[in-house]
């Protein structure tokens, strides 16, 4: 799972769209989706994590867990 996918998972449980996160945080449209291919800066990831009420470590761990699960 990418960081983007992990954010999608958390956002879904919180009932918020990726578009809404980008809009509320004044991020350009599509910026978070680019994290499927490129890692975000620590500052950008932290802003999104704060918005979602989780830690950036949680998002990173979630993305790693899913990667490990896909390798089996």
C-alpha cells in the first residue's frame, strides 16, 4: 500500500474525501494522489495526519503493513 492508499483508508473511516482534505489544507488539487508515486515531505504528511486526527507514524505504519501483507 502506498502512503496515498493509507491516507485514503483513514479518510474513508473519518468520512472525508481526499478532495476535502486538499481543499481544507490549501493543497493543490491532486497533490495527495501524487503520493501514490512519490513520497510526501514530512511537513505535508504531518499536516494531513493532524487533519485526520492520527499521527504520521500511524499512516506510515499502515502503508508498510499493507505492503508486507501484499508480499505474502
